[in-house]
C-alpha cells in the first residue's frame, strides 16, 4: 500500500510540474512572432498553440472569433465548435516583409475534409483564412494572392 501511495504522490507531483511548465510557455500572439518553428516542444522558444494563446491574448481571440462570425462560421469556431479540434502551433511566416502567424485547425477525425488554414498578424489585427469543407474552399478576410498561395500550402 505504501508503494502505491508513493507512486501516486510521484505521479501527482509530476503532473503538477508538467502543468506549470505548460502554463509558463503560454504567450501572446506578439511574443509568438519570434518563436522558433524548429524548436523542440520542451524548448522555451517553441511556438505556442492557438487555443493557448487565446487564453492570454484577448485581441487574438477577438480577431479570430469576429472574423469567423462575419464569415458565417462562428458556430464552428467559438466555444466547443467543431473546428476546435487538432491544431498546429502558430508558426511565424514572412509575407512581403511582414511576419504573420500561421496555423491549421480541423474537425477531429475529419481533418482531411474539414479544416481551416489561417494567418494572423497582431499589429494589423489581420486575419485571413482558407476554409475547406466537402471539397470546397472558401476564402475569409480577403487574402491577397501571396497569402492565398501560402494558405493553400499549409
């Protein structure tokens, strides 16, 4: 019984440490502009996940939510929306000398057929996206030609 209790205490301490480490890495969209896309997950400079940034950066959250609502996709994005499934980290990408953050999010178990690729620029509060569903692509936020090409590659 003592061995089991010691193991449980160790596991709880370990989980608490992991939780603190994850919380310490959560950053704003502005800070994410300098993250390292090639850094390991445990690195202090690894790129954050968009849903983590939403919890610390109200401007990021508001820009994405507002843009999705304007596109008629609010119910798919906000709260427990279906597009809040697996996501990639926010990766800095340069477009015409301006650094944007790019990410992809999709419907769990249907990522190949229902996803959104998007770019966000904190200083501009700019959001552009390519929404894909049932073999159809829809552009959100009037992306320019360079942005469209990047969104299609993501």
